[in-house]
C-alpha cells in the first residue's frame, strides 16, 4: 500500500518553500536519498531526497507550488532500491557510428562546476575586481560557448538514429537527469557524442537554440508573461521566494535604522603589486588571487580594533552587543537573487585560507547549494560593485549588523605623494570606499576612525600581513 512522503524540515524558522523543479515522475523507481525535487526557501535552494526506496505512484505537487513543512508531496510504494541505471547501448549502425566519431567531441563540461579561470589581465586599473564581486556581488562567470552542432539541414546519421530510438536515446544517467531538469525531450536533441550518444553539451545547445527561437518569436525580450495595464502591453513575472525576502529585509532595514554613509578613497598600488607578484603561486594551487581576500583580511583587522562597528543593538533591552568573533558576509549575485554567505573567524584566517573559503562559498552560492547556516551569524557585510564599473554608492545595512562597506572599481588617478615641498603627483591605483553605518550606535567619528584603520591596512599591505 502506498505511503506518503512529506516535506521535511528545511531549517530553523523555515515553515514553507516554493517548488522549483520536480526531478521524478509517476512510475519512476527511486532509491534512498535520491533527489525528488528542488525547493526554494527564503535563503537558499535545497534538494529534497527520498527517505525510502520504492516506486513513485503519485506526484502530489507541481512546480511553483508553495508547500508547508510536513505537507505530503509524493506517494510511494515501498520496494527494493532502484538498480543503478546503466548506459543505454549504442545504436547498431556501424556507418553512423563511424561518421559520428570523425569530429572528435571536446571533453564534457559539467554545468555545476565553475568556469575555467581566465588569464588575469595585469592592468592595475581594477582588473582584480572585475571577477571579484559586483554590487554585492560575485557575478557568475560567463558560460563557455556551446560546442558546434551539425547543421540542421543535414543531420548526422547518429542524430537520426538517436531520434528514432524514442525514450531509449543513448545518454548517460546524468544527461537524462539534466534533460528532465530542463524539460528537454531527448528524442529531439541532436547527438554529437561517439556512437550517437547525447552529451550534456548537446542538451545545453538544444536549450539555447530553443531560447533563441522563442526570443525571436516573442514581441518583447523581457521576462514574464504577456499582460496589459491601462497604458499598454506589459509582462508580469512572479517574484521568487528569495526575492520577496530580500525586499522585506531591505524595507525593514531602511525604515527602522537611521543610516549614514561616509565616502573615501585609498591608494592600493602596493597591494596590487603584491597581488600580481603572488598570483602565479596561487594559480599553481588552482586559486585565483583577487583583491577581495586582502580586503576581507583588512576589514577583519579593523573590526578587532573598533568593536563598535562589529556589534549589534538590542533596542528592547537597551543594550549594545559587542561580538568577540569576526564573521564577514560577502554579498553574491546569483540567478536566484542576492545571497550573503559568511566567512567565519575571518580575523584568524590567512590570505590563502580566505581565498579558498571565498571560492568555496561563491561556488555553492552560484549552484544554489548554500546551507542556511552558511548565511547566518555575520557581523559585517562587504558589497562590491567593482566589476560593473561603479564608484560610490549608499549600501543598505544587513540587520542585525551595524555597518556595511561597498567597494567601487579601482581606477588610476593622479595622487599627491608626500607633504609640503616634497609633495609630488603620481598616477596611483585608487579604490573607492562607501561605509554605511547605524547612527543609533555608531557615531560619525567612530565610522571615520574605522575607515582610516582600514585604509592604513590596504595602503600598507606589509602591515596587513604582519599585524597580530
């Protein structure tokens, strides 16, 4: 007799989530811990695994539904674990197979992994930030160009063979799962793999082609569904659960906290020279060294010396809570919205350790795989719009923190070196800083002293690296 699978607990204080995608269908046999669907909560996207093995007899939800924790989502009939799916046999078409192997396909690239690092430009006018964060904000790296596909006018024999196979098109389990997630019928995908096999690149190329056709046919390139208002045609798009949460938090921050912003500049020429001199050593460890780890380390040091900026306020109790730990949140721009993973105990980490942790968290953020705990407990937030070319802005505080720093794009400026008669003007790499602070507990002088400490670390990186 079938039993129900219910939505498990998704984290502390999370009562429901929105279903992004359903990964199985009625009649599918699943194994224990196999992912059944993906659900979006206020903070992250998480997969929901099967608690038992068996056959899915009924799907009780659909994509877009909001489901409460504990609600039934599937019916399952208990059975043995699903056998490991074997790759489908190659089509028995020797000539087609021989032709398909002529254009040697490029190695398959997995979509969940980050793009291969590109050679860094050594120009000193902010290139380090171009791949750091922007308006928050690590931008997702550009997708690799799709692999050339045989012309549609004369499909390769392998492609014809795979189309004629119907549901048994030659594809690995991972490719079949990707096709399910993207809503792609494998019978319509042109294969480029050896022996007429369909690769992940083929599925992605098929999706891109379909999107291009849809854009060409659509009256507008905007997202959403066509609608209209009193003035004319519009398009409407449902806000994601994460976007709604961001909106509520920003409104609460702006309406409950008196926020001021100080603007300043710092000469980071020497810091950039150290970064360029060290980047090859980091590249040998598969790490891309940017300015961001140095910035995080400098902020951590300044926070230890100015604890009022590393605090929170409890208005009901009439208390200021000074944090003896330094957890720095880094805003990351993702396809699903802005998320802020937290680097814990940043004051105790070296530059290389910060670099590794930053890479790990940003990769998980882009994949929608951040755990709730990885976005909690921050004491200060960094937002960086350097990659999009901005200079100054007024970032909004992330409660319950009392300050946030926005970093603009570093650029070459004429800079006065020295004082009095010995002063001279030189071109220097200058980083713009915008610090927003909670004026209930942080005074203007406190903010200025904090920024001056931060500037001291960034302008003299030797002090930053040797500071106790």
